[in-house]
């Protein structure tokens, strides 16, 4: 079975729509979301609606938790906090309730799904280095752990190999970001797992970046959030 893992949508509906179309075209049967449905972008309700209808499982990201009142806005930079205040005004009560009940972790036969490090989900730590990965590997027991949070795609093996997916090793996989990539490639990103062949690939998808950038400015959100979509940083 082919499974798509999406993360860090950040209210970018044009990117999410293209990603889900691409996943369907690739023969994906199930979609999972590693959190941060909202924040930064201009389409929070539409993005939540689409994730709710498309996904078999969704975990909370730090922006989702902030919307639910579980994380203080002082944990975010100025643009991020401003976008969260804007989102709080725009979000429907039903969608706010939906974000509030999202779990921190989902465990399936093949993988664990979290937003940040599985070692201590509530502290929203990044997994970027071998040392951080070592701690994280002790905190899940499946072959794979999918995550988001950094918006930078990464594959770390339990043997501390980087970006070399194989069948005979456990891996921590950051699937990159649908709605705000930060690896210098402005295209939307998602992860594609084939549970039969046991292969994993990162897929990049073109979308109408200008549309989201223009809507970001029109909504009165910080212009820097629109500009970074164009460069992918
Ligand atoms: Zn994020």
C-alpha cells in the first residue's frame, strides 16, 4: 500500500490541493498529517476541512497547539505570533475544537507519526543532528518515525546515516513542508511510503505560489511570510 505523509501545511490551500492531487495520481490509498495545519498562511479553515476529509490520521503541531491555547504565543517569532492571532480570529469554533482534540502521537504497524521529536513531544524539539536523533530513536519502537516541524526534508538512520533510505535499518524521516518549505526549493513537499516494496521517496510538487503569497498580503498577514514562499527559505 502507498501512504502519503504530509506536514506543515500552514494554511496554504493551493499547495495542499496540489499535493493531494499528486498523491492520488501516485496511487496513494492513505494520507497522514504530521501537524501544523494552520499558522503563517491565509486559508486556515479551508486547509483544516481538506485535511479532515483526506487524512486517516492527524497529529498536533505546535501552531495547532497554540491555537488550542496549549502553547503560549511567546514561543513564536513576531510574524508567527501575529499570524496565530489572525488565525484565532478567523477560525470557526468547530475547527478550533478539531485542533484541540488532535493527538500528539499516532502509532501504526509500520510507523510512528509525530510533529517534533518523539523524545519529548510537548517541548517541540527539533531533530536535526545525530545527537538529537540518538535520543529520538529511543522514544519509538516502529521501523519508521515520520515527523515535520523543521520544514526541511531529512532522513536519519539508526546507524546515523543521512539521507540514504534502506530496508534493513530504522529511520527517522522528516517529510518537509507542504505550505512553507525552508530548504531553498519553493515547491510543496510530501513523503511517499510504499509498505509492500518498503521504499520511501520525497515528492516535490509545483503549485501557484503567487496565489498564496498574494492572499497572504491581502489578508493583512506579515509580508515577510509571503516573500519566503517565493524563495523557499
Ligand atoms: Zn511548521
